[in-house]
């Protein structure tokens, strides 16, 4: 059953007779259209893609299954007419994406035509959370490219090189090896910078005996990957070794014990418990992971209390971390898929914190 | 007067006693904070930056003028308490950015505390439309880098090379010369692809005697530039020459006649009239231009009917184009600033459509 048909089944459950879609990746997922602006209106019988002048040609090429409507101005100007033509009287909209002001104008314009707007949340995102074969192939390719890029990063990092220089060299590597625009800025965070979970690569010179967090991803046919490793140049110290082992223990625990049918909150807890028992619970301030697909962050959401249900063919990250201001941090992240009820890692990079020389060590 | 003080003056006019800001560039403009998530709450007396665990350290470093609040969860969970602490009872919000669902949850949570939410639009964006000295310096640097990148693109384009290859080489040039992540995907659109105003660089091989649209920008300290030129390899044909002259005539007319005190709609019309009189009005389907700053597209909006008032130190593009499906298109774009009431171009690239050999030229 194709994507639009799957969505149509849900429309019935939602009690709306059409869904209005504006979120870029939801739009692309359903229609194939990759432009930066446009609206889908999907009812049981019709599937429209409304775009302005800039995108009419592109929409025709990329979304052959959709009727292309050439629009001018805001949706309040053209949606009432379109909805009336198609006999639609109750339109669901993406309440977590549509700005309040657009909602208000649409509400006013549609009311005059007796058409109702009904808020919905995560309808297309929930479909997207479960990947089909083609999506999985793209993610597997993107994950392999991220592994290669980590290998490359490890080969060029040496004392005295700046974080920024490494990040740019790695980005060039990714792009030249087939990645589209990378899904997020590469993090190369050394020493105290590694205590920032979302650090930016800086002009800081990398030194020996300090943690270096490397977080990167590739993008293939729109699909992202996401990989983090923490390495050290030299022998490190007892702190690094201790923290590293705790994070790795938590990560391996999650890989071994997360199953389908479990809530994403329970999955988070499997790793979190390991870190809490080691006494670092407060230093692990973010969720265990997140879905990955057309967006680098999407459903499911692996964090405390999340009720998202883990299911077959969901793809997500498992990335516990410990962050200690001033000292630094350690994060280890794989991208994984649930298959046959269990977690199968798509990331293949070593998890042993290595020296620049390629020799082993630490832990 | 600093940015927060300018905003506070407007709060009084709006009749609200605080403004809640979530739009990333508005947040950065006011606070300096460059993280991807966070909320500002600005009242006459206080200026708060609320961030989650990931950004506490970074917020402290980047936003020294703000009190940093460490938050957990959605704004409905923490804003009521914060607002009550600060004696705020009527909070303005960015209705063109806040999703409907977030608004609803906030509205419900705040109502219990007797706190009102008032929609606002384009408050910070209007401040941002008028650039200060530091912003202008960054844009001038970014514009010069775009010029250099165009020169570089022209030097490498030859028959048989793919659009994608050129785009990637130009991106590497921009980044290696100091651009941060580029503000938008570089457009290299040849032949029929150039008829798509927002074409993506493809695997198509560039050929002689067809229009090639080159649209690129740099980013310096967050500030963008935007430049388009259309070139041709070989001698072209009569069509190219005729279309090129019309677009160039419209562009030069706009540069010479746009002044401060004029609406952006009237400015658009100055160029549009030239194209309409030449009989190609319907082939110029987008606006004449847009403001440029921390966002590649921001206020003012130069398009038919726009009431945005052009003012001293506004920075925007002037980019008329003619697009003919199957044949191709021509667009010529400068980034400009209004100073002493008149348009001063910041782009310096030649507007003569050149051959690859650097010799002449078409028109």
C-alpha cells in the first residue's frame, strides 16, 4: 500500500475528510516534491500539490502522482476555493507545524464557506517513523558513509589541529563521497568543549589526553545518518577511562535489551539506569536517542516518559553521554533499526577509544 | 540604543508587558545566543534566555546580557511560573512562528494564572530589517566573497562539466575562503533547468549556447549575501541576447530609481513595468527581491502590493528574471543597501554575459 493510501486510512480514523500538509519532509515523503515551499491537500479521492510560480515545473517532475495547482499568495486566499471544489468540509491540519497566524487567517477564510479546521499532531510523522525497504537502503548507505567519515576523521586528528579544520575536512570527505548537504553541523569538540552536548567546532587546538567528541552524519537521497564516537590522543587519565566505560556500558546495555513493543521511555530507562547507578545520572541530561530519516531528528523520541511505541523497522539512535563542565564529556552513538523484534546496529565504527597512531587503548 | 532597548520601546506601543521569542534568528539577533533551541522572555525590566540542558553552558558564553534559565520540557510547563515570578500578565508572542499546538497548550496553562497571550507579527523582524554598522560590515564582506565565488565559478565552467560538480567546487571555494555554512544551496542551472527560478544543481552537463544561471551566497558571522548572474558559453542566440537585455534593463532601472520612503511594492513595480512593457510580464513570476541579513530571506519583501516601507540602511536584493519553460531563463541579482536615500549596490560582479574564454559576450 503506498504512502498516500496509508494516510487516507488514517483520515477516516481522524474523522476529517482531508489533510493539509505543509511540513517540508512530510510533503516530500508523501509526494516526492523536494521544493522548499508548497502545500498538499489529500482527501480520499484527490491528492493536490499547491505551489507558487517558482515550483510549478519542478512539482510536475517530482510529484507525478499529484495534481499540481499553481497558487498565488497565502493559503487563506486559495484554500477555500480549492476545498469547495473538492467538496471537503472538515480539513485536518498539522497543528505542531502551522503557525498560529496562518491558522487564524485560514480559520476566518474557511468559516465563511462552512469549512472546519481540525488540529492533528504527528499524523505523517508516525507513518514516517516506520521505514520501508527503499528508505532503509538509503539510511544503511548513509550510515556506512558516516562510518567511513569517522575513520577519516580519526586519521587526520593530531595534536595542534583545530576543531574547525577537522570538521571542514570531514565535511569535504562526506560530500565528495556522495553525501548531499550534511544533515547537521559536524561536531568536533575537544577538552572542555566536549562537555557541551551540542558544541560547535571552534578554533580550539586539539590536545593530547583530553576527550574528543566526534558527531557527524551523511545524507543520501534525503535520508540521514548520525554517528558519535569519543576518542583521545595519548593515554588519557583515570577519569576518561572510568567515564568512557560507564557510557559504553549504558550504550551496550541499550543495544542488547531494547526490543519492539517497548515504549521509548522504557528504552531510555534501560541505559539511564546504568549511568544513574554509577552516580552520573545528573550528567546525562538529554534523551537516549531519536528517530532518524528525512529529518535528522524525528519520531520515535527516546527520552524519559516517552510513550512512543518501538516497532519493527523503526530507525533511531542510541546515544548516552556524560557531560562534566570544565572537564569534558563522552558520548557514544549508533544508528540502529528494529528488526525481528531486536535492535540491529547500522553503525559499524569501533567503540574503543583510540590513539592517533591507531594503537589501542583506554578501557 | 541597544537591540533589547529598541524592542522594549515597542513593547509599550504593543500594549504587552513582555515578548516571548522563539524564532532562531530573532533570538540570536537580540541575545547573541546561537544554539538551535531556546526562548527569550523580554520585559521592561528583565531579559531571560531559557534553554534546556544541552545549551546552558553555551548560553552563558554567548548571551552575557541575559539571565540564563535552565528549563525542562515544553513552555507550558515552565512559562507560567517564570511569568508569575516576573509579574508579567500580558505576553506578546510571535504568531507567525509559534505553532498552533504550542499556542494552545500555552494559552491553557497561562490562563490558570490569569496571564494573557497576545499575537504579534514581525516585531523583531522589523528591527532586523534596518542594519547597524557591524551588520553592514558582515554583509559587505559576505557580498565580496560571493563576487569572488562567481568569478571562480566562471573560471571553471566549461562545456561537458555537470552543474553539480560546479556547485560543489564553488561551495568548497566559499567555505575555504571563510564562509560559514552557505545560506542556501548554490544554483547552477543550465539550459532548460534555468527556467526553474529555484532549480537544484543536477547531473546535467553544461553546454555551449544556452543560459547558465549562477545563484550563490556566502555567510559571515551569521550574515548572508546573495548574488545571481546569468552567463553563456559561446555566442548564444538572438533570444538570449534579447531576454538578457530586458532583464538587465529592468535591473538597472530598479537600481537607479528605487529610493527610501518608497513602498517595496512600488519598488517592485519599477522593474516589473520594464519587463511587462517588453511583453514578458507573465514570465517574471516572483518578487523583485527580499531583505537579507541573518536570514537569506527576510524583510523587506519587494513584491507586488508589498507595503513595507524602504528605509535608510535596509539591505535587500534586486533580482528580476524572465523564465521560459523549455528554453531557459535569465536572472540578474545584486545585493544592495539604501544609503543617503538611494540604492548602493554591494555586489560588484560584471553584468555582461561572458564567454568561458573571458572574451566577450552577448549583448
